[in-house]
């Protein structure tokens, strides 16, 4: 079965960094576009960054210049490097895999930024 398992979340002070990882299994990873989304309490889930199967990236304006998405097809992994974190980055971060009409979500990892 398909599994997306996020890791790397935690508590960090404002200005700090975290690197989120998402391990994918049960899919032909290289075919899938991958993305990171986040959901703060009481808010909708928003896209943070995406990366296509070919490696093209798109970063949300709110995190542009601070967050970087990357993937390693050999390891079936996608990463989100988060630098200069701000309190407004506090949220649950979800990994998503999508290809054609198929889409899968991970369970999420909590990121809390203290000011």
C-alpha cells in the first residue's frame, strides 16, 4: 500500500532551521509530483512548495527565499529545508504525492516556531 511518512518536525526558535523529510513507498516515486502543504489551527491547508517529476519547483510567496524543496528519486524521498523560520510558519506540515488523478497524503508532522 501507499505510504508517505513525514519526519523532522519539532520545536524551534524564530530564526532557526528545520529540514522535513518524506519517505514514500508503494508508488513509482519518479513519476509523481511531490509537494509540501501546511495547516495551522483553524485555517485551511495551503501549499508550501511543489516539485515535479522532472525537478521543477514552485515555492509559495509566503516562504520564498526561506524554504527549499528537493527530491531524491533514488531514495524515494522529498525534503523541505526551512530556514529563517517565523512564528507564522507554525503548522502541521503534510507531504503529498500526485500523478494524474491519483493523490496521496502523509499523516503530517508538527512544526512549532517560538518567538
